[in-house]
C-alpha cells in the first residue's frame, strides 16, 4: 500500500487536521469534510482523498 492509499481512522484524521472528532462527524453528516467510507462499523479516510480535500479548501479560501 502506497502512502497515498494509506487509511486513517477518524481519530487520526482529527489529530492531523487539529479539529475535534465531533467536528468530523458533523462534516460527514453534512457532507462537508473529506470523503470517508465505512469498513464494517468503522469510518476510514484515504490519505490521498484527505490531501485532495485540503487542496480544494485552500483554493476556495483563496478565491473567496
């Protein structure tokens, strides 16, 4: 598995982004945050999807 394909837990992503876990759950509910998917009962995020989401956020903040 390449680093871009590596999966992150919701706790790891929260720590990486510096936001509370609850914020990620809210973003997920509102479809605002990075795309995640379920593995059984657990939510996982691909590192490449997170990086793409961050880039889109940066572009949007520059435009807006």
